[in-house]
C-alpha cells in the first residue's frame, strides 16, 4: 500500500522537537515494511523582509528531500503570512504540494492521502485527495480541533475537512466528542491513542538522574514539559511552588510566555527555585522526568498529551486538569491527580502524591501496552480499511 502523508508538524535539524510524536509514529510505520510511505512536510516561509528572520532563514535552508530515520521526507515551500494568514495556509499548501504529488502519483499510484493534523493539513489533504480521486484520513490531536476548530478564520475549513474525509482518527474519546460537536459524523471517527518508546521512557535511578541535572537528592522536584504558552498553564505550576517550601520546579520548553513566567517567579519570591531549561531534546526527557517527583501540566485543553504518557512511563505521577483526555488516562489516584488551574489546588495535589509515594512500577501501569509498534499497527489497519487494500 502506498500512502501519501501530509504533516506540517514534523521535526528537522533546526526544530528537532517539533512534532516528534508524528516522526516516531511514521518511523514505526516504515519499519513494518508493508507500507510505501511518502511524508510531505510543507514548510511555510513568509514574504520578504520577514523571510530574513533567523528562524525562517534556517527553514529556507532545509533540504527539499531527506531520508530521515527510515522515512522519505519531502519539503515543498508554501507562502505563509505569520499571525494573520491562518485561513490562507491550507490553500497555499495545496498550490505548493499538488504539482509534486501529481507527478509522484503518475509515476506510481498512491492508495490513500493521510493528514496528521486537522489544520491546515486536513483541509489541504481533502482537496488534494479529491483531485487524485483517493480516500483521505485525518487525525485530530487536540489544539487542531479545540483551537482551530473554533477560530472564526479557520472553523469552516476544519468542519469541511471532517465532513469530506473518508475516515478520521482522534487521540481521545473527549476529542471525539469535540469533533462531533463541530458536526463531524461520529461513525467516521476511530480512537487512535498516541504511542510510546518504552525502551527510552522507563524508570531510571532517580538519584543518578538528579545528580546528572545538578539537583539535590533530598528536595521535592516538580517538572513541567511543553511550549511556554497560556494553554499549558505553567504560571499555575509556579504559583503552586510558592506554597511548597523547599521544592524545585523544572520548566522545559520555549515560548512567548517565558518572560512573563520569569517575572511571576520573581514576584512570588521563588525565582531561585525555578529552573528554566529551554527546549530539552526529546531523547533527554527521560532523565528530567525521572529526576522529578511529579509532572505538573495545568493545561486548559489537550487531546492526549504525550508529556503525560511519557511521565507515567517513567513512573512519575501527573498533576493536570480534569479535561477529557486526562480523565481517560489518569483513572487511579496512584497515577496522579486532576485539579483546577489553581496554585493552591495543585500544591495540595502534589503534597498528597509526595506523601503517598507510589512505586514507579505502580505508576507505569497507567500506560501498560502503549507502544509505537501497536500505534503503527492500528494506523495501518485504519488506512487499509479506508483504501480497501
């Protein structure tokens, strides 16, 4: 079976953590050997003079073709209008990608078009699939439905993509509910959770991990992992820290909230107990997660956060909000607590977990059976069903 997958979320040498979960999934698909996979990773570049910004200069210099960790990756460029052009991105991707895929399809026909994110990938995929006369699958992961599916500029495209697709995937049942609320047919949607590299994300010696990071062995350590944006809620983790004397908070990630978070830590008198680590390479996250006693991620919305899954696999319990994906995953008090976005509530939940100290093996049970191999098998089965292959 030949599959054309479109994903604007995909790592490269300059942004190695961007969409790393898509790359892990596609690597597992490629390793199976029963799918001829072509991954199209459209790169958005703004017009001059914005194109001179260092971020875009790096993207412009990426190779247009790359065999990356077993996956053939193609990177056509499309015109991007940062901040204001979201409604135009899908159309720009179609114009950039269609000539390329038409040529590839003429050389050897694809069986299916796949999109790994609903916006802008999904709407672009249904338009390209219509031209090629192929079935199309779109996967929903969280913000693509919960944010772009509600934005005035993009909501209509998200709804159209969901209605026109042959089949849909979602990482949680709560996200399926959100999709049906937008008018997408529930019978089209299949639950497809994330995967896990259990060889990498597993319990390590906590004392050695703390030594490696220069952390004291005798102090409570909290960690939060994710982009520094309002939706992830790192500010509430800092507020909780102020109510946990002696505890240390590790913040892994980059984003627009960073300056505000530094100011908040200073205002609350905890700046010396907050460590901003920047973007931590994915392969180094197990050391961070094992060094921590608790992962704190007070998100306002998620599909099924990879950070939850990876922390639990390391034997580290999670404190997050009672959003649907978390309610489905964290169903045992040994695995974590679901509390409001409130510093006092988070601090109380962390204190309870520190007092109970469930074993890492007990916490690991939350993600038993999750793997990228199982994820890839379910994905390929879904593709075959849609393509009749």
